[in-house]
C-alpha cells in the first residue's frame, strides 16, 4: 500500500505539469526553440502528453516501471532546457531555476527507485 501511495504522490506533478505543457505550452516553446530542438511547439506538447501518460501509468500502477521510464525520458530534457540556472543573469532568477533544477533531480531519483522495485 505504501508503494502504491508513493507512486500516486510522485505521479501528480507529472500529470499536472504535463497537462499544462500540452494544453498551454506558452513560454516553454521559446526555451525549447532556443535550445535548438526542432518544432519547439510540437516538442513541448509531446513532452507534456508523455508526462500525462507516464504519470497516469505510474499513479494507477499500470506498468509503473514503463511509466517511470517514460517520465525519465521527459524529465531529463525538461530539467536541462527548462531550468538552466547557469544561464540566468539575475541572482533571483538563478536561485529560482536552481531550486526547480534540484527538485527535478529529486523527482528523477524517485523515478529511478521505481525502476528498482521488485
């Protein structure tokens, strides 16, 4: 039961954030384009959709390892492109992006733990 609850709690941020990226890509598209990723709007929407699908799989315990692997494939580019604190010029922006970067590393750690579950 604790493992299932952990999966559910871990999935929430991916479902919520992924839906936001899919339904309203907004300023994310510019960051993705600046990173040199082709078709930045489509890439942003696909990344968001993959987060929703992977999050749902994890949260509902439907092939949770596959869901975690899908989420890992989305969180790595999201973290590098979306939270590049080293590129921020202002101290406040750098600190805010650094916090988001390390939060995503924590989520990545949780997903890696899901992959190691028996």
